[in-house]
C-alpha cells in the first residue's frame, strides 16, 4: 500500500531502526524497490529527484503516477517522496502529483538564504499536508557539484560537515520535519568506501528534535550504515547502488547475447539485480 514517508520514518525511529529511501528513474526501479521491500518484509520510500523529473521531460505526473501505482499494488508499505527539489515551481506541483513528502534542497545557499527559502518551502508543504526534509551542510557529489574543498573557510561549500549548533538553530527557524546532514558521505559513489563521523552523528541527534537523513548512502559500507542508524540516522537515501546493479546486469546480458533486441531480455536481470540490492540495504538498516 501507499503510505506516508513521515509515518514510515516515525515508526522506524520509535523502533530504533532506519528506513531506506531509494531513487526511482525507470518503472523497473519502482518495481524492484517494491519487490525488494516485499522480500525483506519491511517498508521503503520510493523517491523521485528533480533530476529524474528532468529526465522524464520535466513532467512530474507520469513518473509519480507510475511509482504511486506500484506502491498501491505492493504488499509492502511504500511511500512516495520528491527528492532534491530546488525549483519552487516543482515544489508547488508536488501535492497534486500525489507526493506526501518532499526534500527541499537549498543547501547550496549561504545559511541565511537556506533558512529563508526552506522556511517558505516548509510553510507551503505543511499547508498541503506534506512532510518536509531539508539539508544543512553540503553532502556534495551530485552532477554539477564542484569537488569537495579541503580547508575551506566557506562553511557551506560541498563536503563541509554540518555544525550541531547551526543545525539546532536551523531546525527551529525553518520548522522542517527531518534534517539531511553532511557527516562524511558523498553522492554518486560507486565504491562503498565512505567513512562516517559517528561522534558528529551523535552530537547532531542530541542537537535536533527531528529525525536525521543520510544522503549518498550507496558509498557507505554495511557496518558503517548499521553504526549510523545506531547513532541516530533514520532515513537512509540510496540511489547510485541501484544504477550500478541495473547497468552491470544490462552490460553482462548484452555481452553474453549481443543479438538481444527485446528490452525485456536485459531489463529482467536488471530489475532482479536492483531488487536484490534493495533487499540487502533494507536488511541492514531496518532491523
Ligand atoms: O537523495 C538521494 C541520495 O542521497 C542518493 O545518493 O546515489 O549516492 O546513493 P547515492
Ligand atoms: Zn541526496
């Protein structure tokens, strides 16, 4: 069934677990997330990013309707979330497209600008019954992001960790329902080599009353993910790992059978590989 992200996150938090959120690009991604969640016996979040909406011609309706239909048809509790929204126009289209939650991403802005833009997004979201996540600090690594700067004086440059005192003030000033923080992960990693700052996760958990969100979790090893959940991370965002599984399976099939023409020949193993990846992340974070 289709449920709310806020509901899944609250339930996971109360049980001391995490809940994983997976990025949907194609219909097969959504089907694989549902299959993986059913296999693992847990809920999950299906999230569509602003970049994915752009891939679908800038139209939010079709990918959202497909993902919501997959969620409704599934035995697992699945939520529909709009991820990394920078455009206020897209934010405004979210409630009608069926999203119960959104991550509004003003993390590129300096602190005051981030607070102002996010507070306005939260007011809009709450007026329309949406659960709103936002980011403070810069996880970095998204397409177009500059490389992390070392020793920078700019507290909002990519890769710069979230400051607990600033996080406390930010949550109070914006009214967000969940906070994405920079604690050592980075987007789009294809190897699982990230090392997280677990002391900082603990400090952030004590500093803010809302659940914490880990972005760029594809690059985080299982043991680090378990520790992150134990120290206070609740929503665990995974995107690239599904694409690594998808593309690896397509490549292997096409190498094995260069005469394949019907896309089902390679999309079937691709969807299965993604479902296995989903189930594996869910088993790590949701118990
Ligand atoms: O918001 C989405 C996640 O942060 C995905 O990051 O592709 O590095 O796993 P990832
Ligand atoms: Zn992210």
